C-alpha cells in the first residue's frame, strides 16, 4: 500500500488548495503563465483561475505579470516557500533519520557509522531533547536517543523505548544560584532539589558545556560529558541517586530503526556503575 501525505495551507482561516499552491509554485519555477500551465498539464486560463482564487482568499496579490513574464510578489514567495518546505518534510526519504543531543552524540554517531558500513544511509540531527521530540512529533525523525529520563516517563503511554545504556549526574554545589545546561538530565537534578526543598534559582541556560568550567554558579552535568572530555567539572561530585537510562525511542516503522537501536546498544558508551 503506497500512502503519501501532501500539504495544503490555511491562511487566516482560508484554505488554499493544493491545486492553487501547485499553480503558484509552477509560476515561481517557470516565470511564465503559459510555461507553468504546460508543466502542470492544464490550460493557461485554468492556471490563471487558480492564482486569482488564492489571491481572493488571502486578500493580497501573489503574482505580478508584465510583457516579460510573471513572478511572485513578496507575499507570494513567502507562501510558496512555506508550502515547499512542508512538502519536503512530508516526502518519505529513503535514509533513516535519527536525532540525539550532545550527551548522546557519540553513541548516535557510532551507531550511524556502523550502519553506514552495512550500506544503510542515515541523516543525523544533534539538538536538545525538546527540539528532537518536536521533530519526532512532526514525523521528521524516525528514532531518537533521549537523555532526559523524565521525558521518557512522561511519554511512557505513547512510546516504547529501549535502554541503550545509562548515565548519572554530577553536582557542583556553589550555592543556590544555578546554571542550567541545555543537554542531559537537568530536570532530574532540579526536581531532586525541589523534593528535598533545597533553595535554588536558575540564572540562565547554557548551550556551551565548556561554560561549566568557568562559571561560579552551581550546576548539574551528565557524567558521560566528563568522561568524554567535553567538560572537566573539577569540583562536581557523583550523585548516585541520579542514575538513569539512556533510551532509544522509535517514532516510525522505518525498516532500519531496529538495526540502529541494536548498534546504539552495542556501542556501549554508557557503562553501568
């Protein structure tokens, strides 16, 4: 069964049909009403009708025409750029699309490399857990390695994950003012402080891990980042209560998801203990 998704757009409550969007998109490529109509296999009057219907719905001009041809207005370009972007997202790509964070990066890349040796192509995203989950919900990625154990717990009714290893937090206590690193099981650390009624205040979120080695603030950091030499965390101590699973979460039925998860487990980058 060949199933494909296709995009339409709703602008200020008005539905711009796929036919109308395809007509404007063809005009963008061909620069001529006649050539755009030929590309779509329709007559020029029909293409013109689609364009004018879209303009009437939006309430603005989308195409400018003169003796040299037709081109899109700024509003027309904005509309079609968004349409084409959504179309690309919806197109089924043959390669496996996987995502992780700085914490799971080494595990992710090792697994992807192992698949490449077997002739399996991968696309890779490195971002935050929040962004990777957003992309997963939009169908952009097939599988992700999740660092934040709380996200896995919150979604336990929606997805079934596989443990590919574990990690724990290190804590540097320099008082109630905290730096919040954008990667890892930070929420687990701050929830612990809340449960123990420890006074704390997050001052800012850091996306550069090296900032931990120069800050005077308190912080939590995943031990794996220290073991890989990304941060030194000189004064931070291990928190045994914080041991948590690193989970591979599938979000599609791509044929190579299972192979990727197997390779991630085999990578063994999160030794227990």
